[in-house]
């Protein structure tokens, strides 16, 4: 009888120990999987125009009203159009001539960012943090064209021959590499130093979002660790 009880206790102890081991392995696997997702997380491209016609994100914003959103790769872009710091009376507009801002007033370049009736700008943010990698334009030609600025961060002058320019010509491609946090405002505007009548079209930009685990994932990991610790302490006691 006594020996049978000891065998039962031994088997139970071994079973509990085995369960702890399996649990801890699962928790470790989830953690490693999160790290892998983070390391493999790639770039996302928000496409507005291709030099011929409006593209996906441009179409999302070009639906009336000055404030719109675009969802790409699970990341939400929120953007608002401004003229001289005021959003009223402005809308995003894209077609064969490019993608830009249509502001009230005569002489406005309706499918470009311009300064004909005041400086046009686009203030935008993302619902996750990450790195802003590149931005692509059309019609960037002179020494003062556009400014890309990060609220609380750096500001970049975009013009032909600038230090950030990767390729010129009809494909005005610029490498930025600026980190940002979720909700941080980023402003793309016609440069205040640009001569009257300057304009450009936004074609695309890329970001690399930070892999942010869902709260439920954190709860699973810490809950599993806590449970394993409680069981381990009880066994030692």
C-alpha cells in the first residue's frame, strides 16, 4: 500500500514536472516566434501615383474631404490636406496629371502640391511606429521644392541634387531613414523657399513598421511564465 502510494506520488510529480517543461517550452517558442516576426518585418509601400495614373493609397485619399485614411499591409495612414495651414476648402486629388492637393482659388495646380495660392501641405501619421525609408516624387527640379518634417524630429529639404536624393530625372527618389512613433505627425509641404509656381507630385513612400505584439500575446507570455513559477514554487515547498 505504502509503496503503491509512493509510486503514485512519483508518477504525479513526474507528470507535473513534465507539464511545466512543456509549458515553459511553449512560452519560449512564442517568444522566439515574436523575435523572428520582428526581424523579418519588411517594408510597406504606400503608392499614390505612377506618373500616368492615380494608385491605391492615392485613390483612398482622393474620395472627398480634407482628411482621409489608407490601409496598407495592416498599417493605417491618416492624412489631412492643408492650404497655408488651414484644412478647410482643400481635398486630395489625383488623376493623370499626378497626385496632390486641390485647393480653392484660381490658378491652383489641382493634381500637384503647389504654392500658387499659399503653401500646400499634407500632414500624416501612422497607427504604428517604425522607420520612414524612402519617398518618391515627380517634377522635383529646382534647388528648393519640398520639405519633409517629423514633429519633434528631423526636417529634410527635398530638391534636385540634395544629399538625400537617390535617383533624379523623372523618378525623383529620396532616401530618408527617419524613425517615428505611432501617431507622430509628419508633414510634406512645398518649401517656403520655393519660387512662386513651383509644384510637384507625390508618387509613393515606404516605411518599415516596428513589430508590435498584440496585448493578448503579452498576456499569454506573462501568464504562462507566472503559472509556471507558481507551480515550480509549490513543488519546491
